C-alpha cells in the first residue's frame, strides 16, 4: 500500500511539474507575441491562462485592456483582471488597481481606495506604488498631508532607481519640505533622474546650474540639460532655452531661435514664455513686429496672473498698440499688475498706473478700479 501511495504521489508531482512548465511555456509565448507587437495573438494566449487563475497573465490582460492593445480599450475589464491578480498578492496589479481608483478608470474615483492598494504594493517594495503613495501624502489625497511620509516613500522608490521618485526627492531637498533644504542633495537626486532621461529632473538640474545652487554656476551645463528636457517637450526647459538664446548666455544670441523655443513653451500654456513671446512681437525681435500678436500673448499670460504680462498689456492699452487706446483698461491692468507684482517691482508698476491716471477723470478711475476688482475676482478671465 505504501509503495502504491508513493507511486501516486510521484505521478502527481510529475503532473504538477509538467503543468507548471506548460504554463511557463505559454506565458513565454504570450510575452514573445506581445514584445513583437502582435497584441491580438498575445491576448489570445494570455486569456486562457488568466481564466485559469495565473496572476501574471491576469495582470498582463488587464494592462492590454487598459491600453487598448489587441482588444478594445475597456477600463472596467482592465479593473476586473487587475483585481483578480491583486487579490492573489501581485504587487504590480495592486499598484495598477491603485491607479484605476486614483483616476476613476473603470471604478468611481476614490483616493482612499487608491491609497489602500498603493500601500499594499508599496509595502511589497513596488517602486511605482511607493512613488504614487508619496504623491498622495504630498498632496493629502486620501490621507492627511504629510511631507515626511511623502519623503519616506519617495526615498524608498528613489533608492530602487525610480526616476520620478528621484526627481520628486530632489524637489523636496530643493524646497526644504519634509527635509532640511540642501541644494547639493537636491542636485544629487536631480542628476540621477536626469541621467535616466526624466525631463522634469533635467529641467531642474539645468536651473541649478543656471543659478549656481548646489553646483558652481555653469551656463554651458545649464544649456545642456535644458536642451535635453526641451527636446522632450518640457515647457519650462523650452522657456529657459529660449531665454538663453535671447540673452546670448553660452549660446550665440539668436532671436529667431529664442522665438522658436518661447513659442513651443507658450503653446503649452507656460506664462513666462507667453509674456516673453509677446515682447518679441512687440519689439520685432526674431519675428516681424506685430502688436496684435503681442497683445494676444500678453493677454494669455496676464490671465494666468503674470504681473509682467499684465503690466505690458496695460502699456498696450495706454498707447493703443494692437488694441484701441483705452485708459480705463490700461489703468485696470496696471492696477492689477501693481497688486500682483513682487515688492522689487511695485514702485515701477504703481508709478505707471499713476501716470495713466493723469489722463483720466475721477469717474474713469473709479470705473477702472471696479473693473480691476471684478477681473481679479474672476481670476483675470474675460477682462
């Protein structure tokens, strides 16, 4: 009897081994099809494995539904497969389920539920979940805002080489949030992320070199990092690169090249670039002089609260450049600019506002002040 039992056990072990090998082979075939871009075939191979309870196949099938690869994009179906894998303890599936709850994809948006799944994955060491959990603590989404807790999770992910976490950790050291301000430490983390191609970190590293914070000031190095980020579409880097060409810092002064980068940034809504692009049109630097185009870009920046653009827009109304001359609107924008300007610029902007007032009646000034109040209340829209 014992001999028969041993034989049966041996047969079972062999069967399990063969089944395991068959699943591994099927997964390998499915992965191969996916890597080759044959998503339809990959989906066909992943599905039976997923239906048999294989967590990796469930995760992969969820990913394909989430991205519409080989199947119609269907967040509800993606959530179904992610959950099956997550409930088996798959860290990547748990992290992916957290993403679904964070953005409300296939499920109602629920930050607390997102935190739950991120936390489970993060505690398993999954770097993207650690990064996302840090974001939740930074903004206080689903949890009380806690910069130290954000730093904790970003550090864990950063130490695993996660570029986004490295960049965010750099910001915390740069700003002294949850950690003492330390520019050298900020540069360290920015560099690690930048060298992995993280455009946000490349831009910030360029800024550190430009300002000489944590590193010796070096415009050449700043240009290098700004260009890498700008080529990836980073609006901030595009603006700074435009400024470098405009001012001729470590690159030949080239207004046309400046305009090129200002425009790319401005079209993404970057207020400083919009304001500077407006100035190039007003001055005819790198583009034909065009006051209407200048007003267009000044207005876009002014509506975002940029005091410099509000001041320039006031100037355009005051002189009737690109718009009909209108002292009421000129005073309104000058008054708003003076209110929003940093202390170092307050006197200049207030002085211009007062010079406009000399051409106005008391009634017009009162009208302009009321318009300024309404414009500010409407966050500068439709002024």
